[in-house]
């Protein structure tokens, strides 16, 4: 026979859920643009990965194919290496009429995946004042979500396959062909 409580026995106290510590997602700040008045094609990524932020260098992850693609597009002009190679690589791409920046200035994100980006703050791309700008190309899908904004610049806007190692469904050769097509249209190869 089930036992019942007598009116004299108190009910067990209800337990309140005590919230545990909430891990704060870091607010990250992106990198400055690499552009010059001679920039013809502006490549826009989404936001630098963890390795790029750590080194303060665009496309610093060794498996990112950005620099490898550029070297394949300009095979007769070797990619600078050695001491101060990032500054030299930046000057190298500027000398070819290329600029690099990201659509986001800051965001909250754990890790490096675009899918983890939260509370993103967009960069003011129109404020760059690039007199020779002929086109904008978005490096990957997250960046291309902002094409409606970059189209207001009045130049052609292209989607490019991401050079990120997360984009493993595209072979290097297929990525290179897509990038070459856009660079060709604007006289950069």
C-alpha cells in the first residue's frame, strides 16, 4: 500500500537550479586591410582564423591554400620567403594589384570555423577609397553573404571557393581554375 504523507511532514524543499559559470566567448578583432591606391581586385575573406590572429597575418594556417593559389597564378614571380616574409608577401600581392581584407571587423568565435561566428561587426569596405578598384571577390560562402553590400561599390562582385582547409570538397585544381577565371577577367594573370 502506498505511503502518503501526513500533513505534519513537510515536503522536501524544491531545489533551484544554480547556474554554473558561463564560459565567455572571446570577442576578437580582425586585421587591418592590405590595400593600396593601385588595388584592382579586393579579396574579402570572412574573418581571420585563430592562427592568423595569433600571428597577425592573413591566411597563416599552413593548410590554407590562399598563398599557394597566388603562387600558382603568378609562377614567374616567386612568393617571398625568409626573414620578414609576411611583409614581403603583402608587398608582393599589392604589386600585383591585389588587396585583402575581411567582411567582419570583429566577432565572437571559438575556434576558426565560420559557422562559429557570432555577434559579427562588419568592416566599412566603402571607406577604403580604392580609386582603381575594378572588382571584389569573396573568398568563401560566409564572406559572399555580404555581396549585397559590396555590390553597392559599383564594381563586379564574384564568389570564389574558400581557400580554407575546411573546404575540402573542392580540389586545389578546381579552386585554382575558379580563381584564375576572376583574375583573368581583370588582367591580373
